[in-house]
C-alpha cells in the first residue's frame, strides 16, 4: 500500500527535485499581490513537504526576499537590517510586506487622482481659450458687416440724391460715381474709392 500511494524512493526523489526547481525558479510577477505570491510559494513548499522535504522557514523567507519585484527593494533592505532573518517567521514577513504594499497602493491612487485633476484643469482652460477665440471672431465679423452696411447706405444716399436732382437716374448716378473725391474707404480710410475697390 505504501509503494502504491507514495511510489518508490527513486520516484519520490525525482518528484522532489522537480518541486525544488519549481520553488527556486519563480519570482514575484509585476502587479501580483503579496498574498497571491505567498500562496503560490507556499503551495509548492507544502507539496515538497508531502514528499519528505524538510525545508526550514528561514530558507523560504530568504527565497521570498530575493525574488520580490524591484519596487520592494528598499523594503527588503529595511527588513534585512532591522530583523534577524533566522528568527523571522513567514507570517511576520508577510504581515510586514502587506503593510508596505498597502502604502504603495494608497500612494498610487493619490498620484492618479492628482494627475486626473491636473488633466481636467488643463482641458477646462483650453476650452475657455477656444471660447474667447470664437468670441473675438464673431466680433470682427459683426464689425465687417456693420462697415458693409454703412457702405451700402452710402451708395443708397448717392442714388437718392441722383433721383432727386435730375430726371435721368443713370446719368446722375454715373456722374456721382465718377466723382469719388469725397468718398472715404472703410478699409484704408483714404478718399477717392470704395471699400470694394480698395
């Protein structure tokens, strides 16, 4: 029964070697939480112990410390300097790393909120600038329309004078249009031509 369920000594040794390689090779993945990494590591350790391995806690602690992601580097240095690794339990290590992970996550959320607030403020200022530009454009168009209206009004006045003074409308208009010495251009403000002729 023992050979049936546990296998021979050679098969156990081979399986244990494969588990030891699996234990030493993996590293903490980017974005992986401390809890998930500890669970993944301890699952391998428990399989090794089933096959008779007697891995000590200090070995597991050292493996975890040297395989953390780079953002935990200063935390690892702090733990190694402030604790005796031989006396540090796996639970104590996990609790310490969880505290630092919580601080990291809180800091990242604050930075993201600040960045979003800055982007919204910049977008609001951009919209205000575009609004002012559109307002100026409309003002210039209104001024141009007003000048054009005055020019048409001046033409109508000349036409009215021609009709009032002479019987022939075309001749009086031609004579008036020929004499432009008193006509002021609304574009360059010089005399002698209309804005359309400037």
